[in-house]
C-alpha cells in the first residue's frame, strides 16, 4: 500500500501492459492529451518544517537494532539523527534515517543556492516560447481540475497561494498520483519493473524539458521555475518498485525508508513550491526535516488505517519484530480479531505516528504565509484519523477510520486561524 494519488490514463492506451498511456501522441511542438481520471478518494500528503528551539529525544528499540532520534535544542542546529545501526551479523551499516537525511541536505543546499543567486525570492521569471502559452495554461488548469476533484480540502487551501505556487503544487500533485496508481491502482497487476524503468526515463525527460503530454508539460515548466531536484521524484518511483517485490518489513528502520519513498518525498518536492517565510529564523535543513516528518506521519496513519484492506491483498505494513514482541503474527492480522494484545500494539503504533505529527506541526508556521492553510488543513485532518481508529476500538480490520464531513468543515477555520500565526511569534512561545 503506497500513498494514493490520482491515476491519469489515456483512453487510447494499451490495456495489455497498463503503460501505453506513457506513449502519448506528439506532433512537433504540440502536445495532446485526452486523459480521464480514475482514483480512490485520499488526501495529498503535505508538509511542514521543524522549528528552532525544538527539543525531542525519542528512542526506538527492536530486536535487530537500536535506532535513536535526537533533535538538537540549540539555535541554528539541524536535527541530529543516528547514522549507524548494527545488522544481525554485527556489522555497522548506515540507517535508513541517515540515508534519507543525506537527501534532505542535498535538497536544502539546492534551495539555499537558488536563494543566494536569485533577486526574486519566490520564483524564476517566466520564459514563454511562441505558441506554447495557451497549451501550458491549459495543462495547469487540467492539473487544478484533478486536484479539485480528488483533494477538495487541500485544493481549497491552494487558492490562497500565489498563482505560480498554486499551479506548481497542482502539477506535482498530479505526477505523484499518476506514479502511485501505477502499483496501487485498478491496473496495478499489469505493471512490471520494466514499466517503472520507463516511467523513470520519462521523468528524466521531464526534467530535461521534453514532456510527453500536457500533464508532463506542467511539471516540466514547474521544475524550471522552482529549485526542485529530481531525486525525491526518483525515490518515489523506488517506493513503487518496493511495492512490487516487498510485502513485509522486518523492523521500523525498513518501514521508515518505505514511508520516506512513498510519502516523505512529497514534502521534499513541495517545500520549494510552498516557500519559506522570509522572516523565519529556522534553518533550511530544519524546514526540509519537518516536511519529511509530516510525510512519514501521514503514511504511518495510512498504514494503520488500512491494515484490514492491505491484509486482504496479502500485505502487512507493520514492523514484524514489534508484532512478535507484542505476541502477534501475520496470522492474527489475517484473522482480523481485535484482542487486548492488538489494542496494546496499536496504541504504541499510534503514539509513534503522533510523535511525527508533533514534530511536523511545530514547523508549519515557518512556511510562506500564503502556503500555510492547506498544510494545516491536511495535518489536522490526517491526524484525526488516528483519533477515529481509537474511537473504533482499534478495529482497523473491518472498519475504515474516516473523518466525518462536519469535522472536516470545522477543521478549515481552525487551520486558517493557525495559518495566521507568524514564525517570530511561534519562536518566542517555544523559547519561553
């Protein structure tokens, strides 16, 4: 089970391998698209960032390794993560957390370089080629239609953003939906590793300015305007590859890497689009780490919500060692019975997800003021799914936890109020 985004399929595509839609028609410089949209109704993973002055120490222990999370409370310091774990053979290896943090540092460096060299803080200037402006505008409009239909709350929040940021977020949203639905959509059984290789090759063409269709064109334009790096996009495709070959995770270190691939990457893609508040004192690295934290939190929430659904597909996205420590096994999950052991296990899993939400929440205020509302709305609504799992007496086998429409409506003004808090005010509160 990966993070669900909208799947975009050309009606003229070859059904035999579910990848014919990659071969959209091209004629000269004109791009054609006649896409239809098929998806399940899930929310876009959003993002936030850590705040200076935040202190968090959390240790996770398993039978295979000790993985510690330690965030520095000193001003100007980036989060410190454990870089070493011991494998069963006693050899020291790099942890998943450190692997991901290396990507975070690269993304942060890219943004800092762009800000240093650009006079305009927001975006690069428009470069319009003759005959392409109307097509490009139509491409972005199509992305907006997709976002409006399948992520209504988030879409509403994007309307407060500047036009450039709004359109760019739509383009990223659609690409992520298309990517995820390759292995999690109605035609997933037809997807092969070779098909994902072709999708990655197509991604590289997008970043080279050679889009295949209208929706690609929107993303290709976006990555020329903002300091967006290709690595998180490639990492998301790697997460799709994992879904083709892996249905169990030995420990949380393995699960953490998967959550980064399929959800944390979205935060790294989106931080340059959302923008950082000019008045913030937070480091760029802390901004990206908070974006990562919210992506991980949302994906862990997805996993806990969908335990029964995934089990019916033969998948268990829960740490095997922690199940064993709780006296549980895959057979208990497939049986779908809520027992005291299961309740105790779920309480610990929910607690961990909430820790990631807590760390993410402290950084939302550091975003550009026009970008905060959709992030707050997504964070508040997704975190409430954990409350609903508890309200269902931890029965995530046969009951799907969801946030009711009245609660969603109530969350919007709350999110908007939170979006008005400035970074400087939040910093003073935390330091006090």
